[in-house]
C-alpha cells in the first residue's frame, strides 16, 4: 500500500487507530503497531523496527504519538 495519502486520508487513518484505547488524539505504541501493520506494512522491517519508528515519531518523549508527529513523519517518507 502506498504511503502517498491526502491529509484527510491520513487524519482518518490516524483517528481510526487512536480511538482504540486511551486518548483518541494520541497513538500508543500498540495502536501505532496496528496502524502500520494494517495500512503501511512495508514500513516495518524486523522486530526492532517498531521500537525505532515509535522513538522517531515520539518527538516530545511523552510515550504517545500525536497526529502532528505522525503527519510530519509521513510527509517525510512520502516525498
């Protein structure tokens, strides 16, 4: 599946997974894993890839990924 998505599509995908548990405006590591495995499986390569991706996305170190952090990453990889 392509990582090229409109901002509206990205927001919809983010909200779908963020709403699964806890804060509906933040992705936990488990929610991020589900999102990546379902929507962008080609991004994860190897067992440590999720940990590395989560650390890269969680810019403020709060243990969750906001939509802004998520969106910035996908803008970078889809160019």
